[in-house]
């Protein structure tokens, strides 16, 4: 059960102690993964951020001391203190999540091992699924290797246990032949496997109530978290292996650790002071299909959605013609639509695999003769890059806005070999492209750090300007700010913003309508394809029952993901995807793009503040103008996070609506047992879908998505109007009792002013260093690497 927080008042936050700054030695460790040029840039940004936090902390302490003994704190001062504290405690950098998304045996774990320079750290196997759950790998300033294994809560496991036992107890009325087919079902095999691992042999024959009284074979801590620590990577790997490696069916070991792997939700692994992976980057090994357990499956989707980068991992031998590969790409593109993902790339693994005689026989033409395995692999890899880059870019163009960042990328495809990275029998380290992926990781973090520090310092400067101005204004004549006229102007602009947002969202209406028409015409064909297997009903009985138990969704470790709700709404998504992406784009302004309308609203308000100041000759109240301009940026800047969080709910509303409408027919089908159970379940599903479509299921889904857009529009305008109204009240005259004389913060303001000016200098220095490095690389002789074998 999650910990609950006691309610606290705003007053409690006013006297809260700010977080302590990081020690210099710890900060320096964060740069070990970067080359010297990038280290210099990072250190300068880190110094800027650290000094800014120190200035903010000093200012905060002074303000607290000036009001500590007061019976009541004016609203303006309270607002200022809380804003200072929020900025002081703002995280230095949100992690950069890079998701490695691939099917069983694609080589995700092997790739992570190579990137972090730890051979066999995560379990690998060329034969079958190895990693049994989501595994996050990051580096920190800790001295030891550490892993935290998060288990399902007691309630979450009980939910899965109930569904597993319902799957297994459906053979009572079957004939011998049907029962044999039932037993060969993949869903049944997995259910038996899990129960035997947790409760021992014979657990599959027990009821849900009986199993509740059986003590699990493995030790389950009350906290539902298992922490492992080790001095060496190999030591932690050995401890971790039993928990995250999927045990084979028929395994009869006695390891208590291995017994609880079906209860594991996810694993977090932290490396100490890595020289290859910078702190702030999280590599996530994501299974390709999700999970039968609702909480694990929900986490699977959320993990995909929080990744800013997704690498679709595909074994070179499965690259062509595989449905699983196409499904992974589609899921990754959906993450760009509904989540935080801004970059997708295809990483082709095991590219050392090549049968030279066969390749030479099939090779057509070529500028020069192939003399070696190395030349053949490199030529084949280059052809794969050209072909797959074109295919992937065309696929992305059909689904995403034309100015989406990933479409501008020069490298959409990487060809890597983890095995050759370690052996270097015929490829150099650079030719394995592992260093290329590391460079990409570093640049992603450096770019994010630059943007974060620039925004942080700018916001802090505005806040210090306001703080210093509060005191300056106390002894100066108050000039008329024309607040009533300004309020009217803001109200008019908010009305215009509301209309602009409505027009922006209206672009989705026609694609939605067209998608609904297409879905109505094609749903029977799509549903039929989902309900048919190549071997008929053999081995599909309980898989279908599992689909029904989970309201149309079944995720297995061994089978492709089944989602009936997404499948029959896919024609609608095909129509709306380009427009939906266009609405939430952050690039160039268009009629359908939301954020440019908000930016235009921001600039119009800021221009109005400047205009009023010039017209009225703000000699003494200029601080109010700066305050208003700065706070407008802060208020509207905070909207982006709100919009991104709502975006996922809006995008998924179509499939969620269909799932809710079909829930009764799924529940009815899940109850069916006995002879011809599979066909009878299919009939119930078909009839249920037909009935719901006839009653307007797709039209309801359309209305619910439009309602979600309407709610977002209302939420934006209410947030904007409420926040700006508060801001204008605070900027009103001192006679309102909002202010009081505060401690002198002129020295802090002057230091903050210098830091703000130095932002441009730091950016110019970084650009100059990068230019010098590129020049030296161009002028230096080309480096020809030779293969070497590691002893």
C-alpha cells in the first residue's frame, strides 16, 4: 500500500530548509563519461546552475529572517518566498530515458552490456527470452553497484493469481482431444509455469482460495523491495541473475530468489561513477509485448511513454518480413504521439552474422571486389542503413508532422555488433558502432542540460529582479499602473486564445469522422483476423480466454501482443495521426499547432506591458513591468507539461472508449467453458462488437476524444486566467498591504545579473570549442583502426 502524505499548509513550506547543494567532488564525477571539450561545456553549465542555486538560497534565507517574527505575512511576500523555494528545490535535470524496445532474443541486454562496458552483466541468451521484466540501468555517485527489485504489491499479485487460476480451471467439461489442445495453449503453459515457480509443483491444480492459504516458496519482504549491493559488477550480476532471468519450464532448482521472479514488477540497477554512461541517463530494457498482469502492463506502456528516445532493437536475421518488428515500430511511433518521445531509431543487432560464400553468391555488382569478411559485413551494413533509413523515414512521415525533430536526423539506423565489440576478430571498436551510440547518449544529455540551465538561470534572474524591486519600490512614489485596463486587455486576449485553441482542435474533426467511417466498414475483417490462428482453435482456447479476462488485451512473454480494442480502432488512428501530431508539435507555427498559439498569446501580453511602460513613462514602477513580463513566461511555460500529460489521455481515449463499451461482452465470453468453448467465445465477441457498432460505438469514441480536447481547452484558459489574475493582483499598488520592507538583496541581485549575462558567453564558448575540435579532426590524418583480439 502506498504511503499517504499528511496535508500541510502553505505556511509550512515558507520555513522549509532548502535542499543541500552537491559536493564539488561528486559533481566532477558526473563528467567522467564526456570527452574534454564536452566536459568543459558541462562544467560551465554546472557552475552556472550551482552559483544560481546559491544566490537563490541566500535570498531565501534573508527573506525568511525578515518575516520570521511577523504575525502575518503579506500575500506578495508569501508568493515570492514560495516561488524561491520551488526554484531552489527544482530538480537539477530530469533523467533522459532511452528505451531499448525489442522482441525476445533481439539482443537488448547484450547491447546494454556493451554500452556500459560490462560483459554478461545482464543475463543474455541466444536461444530464448532472458530478461523477464523491465530493467533500468543508470550510473550515480555511489561507491557500490546496487540493484532495487520492485515486487508487485499483495493486492496486485492477488489480482493476477485470480486470473491465472481462472485460466487453468476450464477443462472440466472438455473432451479428451479438446483438453489436450487446451493444455498446449501458450497462455495455459505460462500460467502453470508462474504458479509452480511461486508455490511449487501441483499449484496449478489448486483453486484461487486454496493458493491464498499456501505460503510462497520464495522470501517476500514486507516492503516489496529487495535491495542488492556489491563491490564488483560480476558479484552484483551473480546476485541479480536469479531474479531477472526467466527460468525455463521444467526447472527444478531450489533457489528462493528465482522462485519470486513472477512477482517482480521492475528492476533498477545503479552503476558507480561510470566513465561511459553519464549520470542522468537511464537505459531501459523494455520487453516487446507488455505483460499479463495489469499493473506490469500499465507500467510497460508508461515506461515507453516517458522515454524521450526509443531505440527499436531488431536482430539482423529477423529484420525482414517479421510482424513483430513492424509492431514494435508502430508502438514506438505511437509513443511519439501520446508520450514524451522525440526521437526514434532502428538499432540492428548481431550484424557480425554473415555467411561469406552465400553473401558473395547473392551479391549483385558492387564497385569493388570483396576480399574479406570485414569488407562484406561493412558493405552489407551500409546497404541496410540506406534501405531501412528510407523505409523508416517514409513511415514516420506518414504518421508525424513534417517538422518533427526525428525526421531531420541524419542517422535513423545503427548497425551494431556487441559480440565483435568484445572480440574484435574482424571489426574495429568504431565499426561495431557501440561508441556511436554512446556519443548519441552524451549529446542528448548535454543538449538537455544546456536548455535546462538556460531556462533556470533566466527564471532565477527574473525572480531576483522582482525581489530587489520590492524593496526599491517601498520608498518610491507609486505610479498608476492602469491595472483595470490591463485586466480588460488580458481578458480579451484570453478570449482570443480560447478561440484559437478551438480552431486548432477543430482540425481533428474531419479525420475523426473519416476514421469512424473507415472503422465501421472494416471492423469485421480486422476482428476476424485477430480471432483466427494458423492452426485453427488448437492451442488458442485459453489465449482467447486471457484476452477476455483482460478486457480485450493479452500480453505474453512468448506471443505477439493482442489488443482487440486498438486493432478495431486502428483505422481511426490511421486517419488522425498526422493531424494529432501536428496539434501537439513544438516547431514552426501552423494553424493546427497548439503551442505557437500560446507563445503568440505570451508575446502579445509582454508587448503590452512594454507598451504601457513606455506610454506612461514608468520611472519608478518599472520593476512591475519586469515582474509581469517574467511571470507571464513562467506561467505559460508551465503549461507545456500540463498539455503533454493530458496528451496521452486524449490519444488513448479512442481505444479506452471502445474497451469500456465492449467490457460486457468480454466478461460474458470469459465465463464460457465446456465443449466448443473457443468458437462460442468468438461468437459472443463478434455479436457483442456488432451490437455495439450498431449502437454507435465508434461515434461515442469520437465524441469522447472531442470531449477530452474540450476539457484541455477549458483547462488551459482557466489556468491562464487564474494565474494571471493572481499575478496582476500582486503587482497592484503597495497600499493593498501585499508588501513590506524586506532584507536588502542588492548584492544577490547583482550577482544574478552577472550570471544571466554569462549565459551567452558559455554558449559561445561551447560553440567555439566544438568548432575547433571539428577543425582539428578534419586536419588530422584519417585513423585506420585494425582489429584486435582482447586477451
